[in-house]
C-alpha cells in the first residue's frame, strides 16, 4: 500500500480482507464490524457501524425453541463489505479493486494455515458441523483435515471477491451476488431475503468520547457498540489520577480492587444499552441519556465515591437492571499511518466459524450474530431478566462488546490505537491496556502481555490469568473478591505513541500475532 501511495484506510481494508482468510474462524465478509477513523489534518473522528442486522422477518420469539448459535436462522444480514465501502469513501485513495488483490491472490494460491486456525478447525469438527464446512477444512491433496503450515485454497471465495472488486460493493448488496447469497442462506434454513441485503446500511456516526485527567481524549463507537461502557470504566477511575506508583507491589492490591469495582459498575449499566436506531423516540432518548451519563465526568465521579476501598459487595449493590448477553470471539486491527491518520477495526462472525454455514457458490462463511440478541422471558441465575433494549426486532443490530478506540493528545497527535477480541472480556482488556499504557507508563509490550483480571459482575467471580501475581490474587480474596484462575480469553492489538514519531506496537502473543510496520 505504501509503495502504491495508499492511505491508512486503504491499508485497513486490504488487511481486513486478508485477516478474514487467515482468521476465518473469527472474521470475514460474512460478518460485520465497528471501525474508528481519525484524520490528523482535520482532527476529525468518524465511526462506522457495520454491525449485522436482523432480517425483516425476524421476531422476538424466533429462538424460543430453536438454536440461535448455528444454522441458517442464526445468520444476520452481513455488514462487513458495506462498512469497508463507507471507510473507503472517507479515506480511500487507491482504486477499490486494488485493495482486493492480495486477498484474491491468497484465495487462489493458498492461505497459510496457522496453528490458531488449525486449532479452531479441530475444535469445530468435534461438534459435527455441516458437510460444506467439513469440506472447507479438508485438504484435497491429502484428503485429511488441514494441518498448520499447509496452504488452503478457496476458489469460490476468490470469485466472490473478484465480483466485489470489479463491480463494487453493490455486487454483494444489490447486484450479481445478491440473489445467490439469499438463496444460500435460505437453503440453510435462514430467512434473509434479497431485499434485506438491498436495504442494509452501514452508518457513519459521531464517536463517544471522554477526556482523561492528563488531557488525552479517547474516542470509541456509540451503541450498539459498548464503547461508552469501556469509557465509563476510565471515567470512574479518572478521579484517582493514577500514576506508576499506584501499581507498585505495596499498592497494587488496592489499585486492582478499585479497577474491579469500576468493572462491576460498568457491566451493571451495559445491560441497559441497545441499538438506538430501532425503537420508539423514548427508547432512543433513553439510550442517548445513558451514553451521556456514562461519559460525563461528574457521573463517573459520583460512581467513584461508591467504591469502598476495604470491601466488595454482592451483585445487587451495583444495581444491574437486566442480565448480560454473552458475546463471543472477534478480530481486531490497529493501524497508524505516516501522516498521522489512524484506524481501529474490530470485526466478527461471532462464534467460531459463525453459523457453520458456508456458501456453496460464494465460499462465504456466514455469521451467527442473531445469537447476540437477548431472549424474552428468560432470567439469569440470580433471577435478573433479559434486557428489552436488546430484544430482536426487524433490521435491528444486536449489542456488541466491540470497542475499537483511538486516543488523541491535545496537540492532535494520536497517542494510542487499540482494541481487542474476546467477547465480553474486550471491555476489561482494552480498559486495562489503556490504563497501563497511559497512566502506569508501562509501554505497549508489557501492557498487552501482562496477565489480566476480568470481572463482569455476573457470575460473581473475578478471573485472573495464570501468571498473575499470587500475592495480589490472595490480597483481593482477602477484600472479598471471589477469585479464580483462568487460561486467558482476550486478545489485544495496540499502537502507542507517547511522543511524536516514537511509535511502538504489540500484537497479543495469546493469539500468535505479530506487529508490522515500515
């Protein structure tokens, strides 16, 4: 992209298309994304909502007796390509079709199978997926399932990408592929129609933002992203004015306790959010007011006063309105261009390999995003009901944990580009990495690699990654936290620029990634 004179947005689109092949278990053109774009010259921030939409025939009760996780009914209208097109209109420079060439070449010549992709394949095979998915996993040369290091060719998907490259995004949504896609989904038991594809819109929205005590402003997408929930964590903790000494051995337990309490308050409010574009005027106003509260410094300060440094509480203390809908795996990209522009993208097909439906003609792996909606007349373990704000409605988008974020200094220079995969753990992982990088001055390598804590209020347990300091683990237990050890769960990608030109990046070792630049 650099050699051809491409922009940061060009690089983002081309990279996301390729990552959709290398990490096809987590993302691809059958899914959707949220994107945050920063233009250095104008200091303008854009967010793109390319979240998948419920079909026009969808109903609140459609999954009362049927699975929302796998099969055609679980598929929501994909938004990935439309979101890319919106980004291209904002900041693309190269010809649209050129951005597809690397991905098309990989499809034709072979996509290197990573150990992560191989592991995901074998995990899915244990669930006896449909024949088309098993065929996709099978190396035609060896007649066995792909192993790490082998190359997977996807000729059907190559033809699909060529159509979009040559005809534009309309090929997918209102062109040569539209009826083919709707038929593939219908044949799998889905209800998406060609009109649903034609009516899909990826929106360009203003970001939600919060100014930290050091003058840095953090930008994230508005609902149905939970960017405001992530920012609420920072908002609550902002008043402590944390510095490196707050994470020394003698102070770390108290600091971590405060962070965990902020997580709990934030997740209690998360359940009140939903897609503000579908619903009554009152519903839209309520969502707007909640977002305004979560990002208001006085509101954060009021919440901070509720944190008791000596104890934690049962879940009712945090006033959860509704139960939490679990979200699942994703892929994140962080990009910073030589001209100071930045792009953060978090993309998903939801569960590994989405709905398990692979288009016989298109080669597309379709999402299972309908599973991210809440189901009426259900309660969680504590009797807390499902959130009406996230019930299914036609053309509605489900609530998402995806939080691609960009932090900007008062000078206008990008300080941080960050985001994560890991479902509900995205919120806590991104918040921790931002705090560790900006407040504790750890650097991006240590901030991302350091073992993380996660607490989402319900269930009443705080998870610590193996390798986390045992003395702090025990100290938190002494305060009353129900601590448990886990293997992991979130994967963060980040770029840090505390001084202009002093750029460092880290791709989380937990998924085998590596940063790249020039």
